[in-house]
C-alpha cells in the first residue's frame, strides 16, 4: 500500500475584508494545490453571531477549526476541485 501524499497548509492570507485564503497541498510547488476561502459571513453563521465580527473572532475560529478546514479542503481536492469558498 502506497503512502498517501502529504497534504498540508502551504499558506494563509487574510485580506482587508477579513477573508482568509488557505492554500493546501504537498508543498509550495504542488500543481494540485487547493485554495479554501473563508468569508466572515460563514464564521458569523457558524458562531451564531451577526456581522461585523472582530478580526479576533475570525482568526480564533480558523485556529480552533484548523483540522476540520483542512479535512474539508482535502475532501474537495480529492474530488477534483481546485477551490471552495465558505460563505
């Protein structure tokens, strides 16, 4: 049985609107990398809060749910997708 290729967080960037883009793959040059975009409205809904959220709420959500976000990205990538937006 062959080992599964690595799938790790390559980069994480938050823009001025508090949208976070996670890039996952086997490394920086992975041609099959996957981008998961996390929008503030998704976090607000998950937390049961209304917009606007504090930046701290969004970053804490991302940290607390890092494993679930990575699993979601892998699931989508394994189905041939290259990106998904959580809105």
